[in-house]
């Protein structure tokens, strides 16, 4: 694993925009960053793939454990959401995708930082943008990236016959870019789709159905919108009786909750791909992090390192925490990379890399492409 500096392509902004990525720059700073890239060898890629598949299996076991032992309180899941989770789990409602965030240095086993199992983004750049970058600059190399093809096959395998409505919040360019990309993969799979924003979804009280702007029933919806928001809104309270299926399914509330890190450590203590984690400070004295159970984009993550404390600001303060051993994230010329390892239809499908000058990855952290030889 190496970080390699290189000049960006001429007119790279226009190139990635033509491929659907309009959010390549944030606050006048590049988010898509091709002034450097990461190189791996095939053995490292095999290791990342195996670790991702292993973690997916352990997460599923941990979710079953939560259900069997009625541990929803530990994850602070509201009681009215539990029947939705259990019902979706027992019906084995399909999951499309997810992203593990891993610490990896090319020498020691990859370690799980967290699982973005409900509304992961950085998908378009991992699937499409870095692939075309590879073809332009390293046509003889390879890339751990079968995300696009796997998404299309996953849609085909779901047996969908109704229209799939795709929805996210308005005025969120990154979310919308990821949503439209996923919608495109569904179209390529032969599905009929429609797009609307979350605040445009209606509810027909007499029929007990969700409807779109044309008053058509919404039978199946892909939502790029967090479950923990949904179940606490008027809209979500109708899900128990409304006839609508969602992707991602309600059981993903278990996997997207950072409390699962503590439960996994209880079940699989010492596992090569896990960091020590718990719901209490317990053995953690220094070199650990605290994370709100449901925080996003690094908000309110606090790093305790060598006697110093660094907290990322955010809107999740004052919430229940999980404690986790500080990962040994490698540092390349002052940059800390985190590997986003993608799951599609339950199996490893490729990676994308985000890096920052600090240990915590946030929404402003840069995305860098990769290749392997």
C-alpha cells in the first residue's frame, strides 16, 4: 500500500462532471482529489475483500443476537420501530448495499471503524469516477471495483415488478448525485423508476397508502434518508400499517447503529478485524474514541490520543456513546486514509478511499482513487 503523488488530468473538473459528479469541489476545495492515488498489490486487495466478507457475516450474526436477546434498548431504538425491524428481518427483505469504513496500513489486518449500512454515500465516485480515472491514466492496471455491475445484478435479483420510487432530501447535491446514480443502475437492470424528494411524499389517509405527486401509490421506495429520522417523524409512524416496502430495509437500523460495534466485540472478542469497543468507559483510559450511536460524517466523534482530546463539532452532542479503541490509521505525508469497502447484495464489491489531515473522516474529507498491480 503506497500513496503516490501525481499531476491531475487536464480539465479534470469537466471530465468528472460529464460522468455525473457535480459535487467535486466543496467550499472551493477539491473533494475529488487526483493529485495523489493509492497503489496496492493483489494480495492486499484479496485481504481487504476477505475481511469485508467476514465482517458482513459477523454483522448479520450480531443483528440476529440483538433480535434474539431483545437488546434494542442498548441501541436506543424506539419501541415503535422494533416491530418494523423484526418484520423486515423475518421476511428477509433484501438489502442493496452498504459500506464498511476500515483502517488498514498494508501490514496488519484491516480493522472495522464503523459500518455505514443505511445511507452510505461516496458511491458514484467509488463506482464510476475512479474507474474512468483508471482507464485514462493506468489502463494496464486493475482496480478493486465491480460495484457498478454488482448493483445492476442486485436489482435484477430482487424480483421487483412495481415502480421503484427514489427519494432523498432536496438541496443536497451529493445525496442527489448518489441517488440518481443508483436510479440509473436500476434502470439498467430493466426496472421502472420515478424520482421525488422526501417532502413531496404524501399519505392518503383513507386508503392508508403513501403516494407521489401524481397520487400514484408508492409500493416500493429506495430512500437515501436515515431510518432513525424516518421512524421519529409523522411520515414514518405510518409505516407499520401502510403498504410500502423500503430499501434499505428496516433491519438495517441494527447494522447502521454504532452500538453494534460493542455488541460485536462482546460476541467476537479478539477478532482480527475488530477493535475493542463497549458501551462504558471501562478499560479505556487513553488512545480511544467516543462516537454517538447514530452520528454521521464524523460529527461529535471525540479522539483521546496520548493525553490530548480532539472533538469534531456536530449536531449529535449529548447522545449515548460507544467507546472504541483508537485505530492505528497510517499516516502518509500528513494524510490519514480510511478505506470504504463496499458491500452489494451481501458481498464485497470494491473500495474507495477518503483521506484527511486529521484522524476523523468528515464530509469534507477528500476522495482519492486507487489501483492495484
